[in-house]
C-alpha cells in the first residue's frame, strides 16, 4: 500500500525519558513534515524537510530534533520528555516540485504520546 | 495574520441535511485552501481544495465556496450521511516551494444523526 506510515502508534513514557518516532513514505514525495495535534485537536506544524534539508522549524524546543536520512524517511527524537509533550504527533508528506506537484498533504495515522 | 478562523466548533445535523462549515483568513498571500477530514484514531485526509481564482469547486457531495473579497471560504456537504461524522479542518497555505506550510483552522466536529 502507498502510504505514510508511523511507528509506534502509541507511546507511554515517563517524564525525563528520551523517545523517537519514525516515519516513512512510499509516495515518492519530496517534502515531509511533523505536525503536533493537542488535546483540543489543534494541528500545528513543527518541522518540514525537503530532500533531507530542514526547511521549517517552528520555534519548537531544542529537545525536539528531527532527522531525515533520505527523502522517504523523517524521524523525530525527543529528549527529556515533559508532561506538556503529551499529544498526537503526525507525520505528513507532499510533492512540492516537479510533475504532479500539488501541495496536498498525505498524513500518517499518528503517534499518541503520553508522558506520565 | 497567519491564523485561519473556523466555525462552528461542533455541528449536529440529521441525515440528508447540509452542514456548512465556515473559515476566514487575514493573509491575502494565501493561495491554496484545502479541507481535511479526520476520523478518530486516524490522520487528516485531504477532502477537497480550491485556489482563489475560482469561486466554487465541487467533488461529489462536497462543495467549497470561496469569497476572495471577504476572505472567507466554506465547506458544504450535500445529502450528509452518518459516515460523514468526523472532524473537519480547513487550512491555508501560500507560495510554492519547500517553505510552503499548511496553517490549519481549529476544527469542526460534525455529527450526522441517522
């Protein structure tokens, strides 16, 4: 199936721990994103990468560090987790350049992070 | 100026009704206006999108109406069905290239009663 896949789907961890979320897309898109959805369902962009290059960094704490080993993968590592980091994190991708570029995002199913 | 305001926060309609969700924006540089549908436990999925050079776009039972002068756009769902019950988000973005980012509205929880 062509999709954006994220792992894990659920993550429960204690304050102060470090955790990672992985994302992969097989759509041939050139740009990937991390969005955070809070308890009120508000979606806010955190980062974007275009062909492995960091493009958007929306004043996210330094504890969050994205990494893109190639244009099909975008991971999110979070250090020293805090209670306020509890949210659903969505990975998304889009095709920005070239034939078929249309800016429509394809989202993964999300990772529900709970910090206790 | 980067905000997209969405209303109502929640909406209940009977099956067959026509729910209407409204969004407003300030930044006239926005040039792409999509709507996303999100079911519980799933990611948002692109439903329909419009660019400001047209005033209306229809795809199946979903219609976007766009008023450029008022800086408003809305989603209409014709002949709504219980399966349409979901959270709907409007969004806006500007420009081409890799700096493009979607700014989302606050979402509308739609319940279609049988």
